[in-house]
């Protein structure tokens, strides 16, 4: 599965949201699995979107054929668009599916990992971070992904409430980071907490 992460700064909110509804046209596209997103809590006017495709081939076909038509309605409503593509590696919790209806909050973590530590970082994700997140009340599901550059990873998790995500962060993240030797593995880490916008879900 291919995961597309889009982030931009919105300059015309009404126009952007109106254009966002046009992406319902994705539903007829071969290989399309789902799309959703919302507004950053930390950065005013920043929108995040996550699209899911069965494979890179289906995605490339869509980009060549239909993307520009669907995108036309949003031209001029945002700036600084950043797009990254990741390949699915494994579930965080079990049974990941790109469904957003039951979630209230998304958490994205983006890591750059030292080349000689990729194997260790991946193992720690599986053995330390995943069980901790899976055991947190309110964490619905998530996905661990890797970019083609190989040293770049994204973890996306879906939560049913702000309160539960807050508890997980406060109680556990620092301790887990020490246990997983995160500081030794990564050269850079960034993330965001996103309020899900139900009308953007396709």
C-alpha cells in the first residue's frame, strides 16, 4: 500500500474547503483506498491530508489521468504544498484500514533515521512503540511507513479523543523514547497533531 502525505498552508479557507469536496471524485479511481485529513493544532492554517492507494502503479496512473481535473478547484487557495510518498511496512495495532469515520484526532510522526540504525529503529518500532500505542485506550489504529529514500519514516495513528492521546503523550512518550534509544537512531524528528475534518474524508 502507498501512503501519500500532503501538507500545505491555506490562504483561502472557504475556497480550499469547497475544493476539498471535489476530491470525492477519487472514489471511482482504480486502486484508491481512502483519504482523510484536517487542521494542524499547532500551526494556524496548516492542513494535512493522507491518501491511500493499493500500489504505486495505481497512484501513478491516477496522477497521469485525473489528478489535475480534481485539483483545479483548489488552485490558488494554498501555498507551500509539500508531498511525500511512503510505502506501508506494518500495522500499528492490528487490522489497519484507511477509515477515518470513528477517529477524532490524527497524529503524524516523521523521522529521519541514521543509515546504520534503520534496522534497529524498525525493530524498536515493532517491539517498543507499537505495543505501547496498541495498549493505549483511545488509539484506534495506525500504520508504519517508509519512504523510497529508505532513511525516512512516517507513523500515522488515529485516536478517538484528544484526552486519550494527551494521556499517552504525558505518561509514556519520554520513557519509551529512552527505552527505544530514539536519540541514537534518528537525525531528525517532526510531528503534528491534527483535528480531523469529517467533510474531507473520501
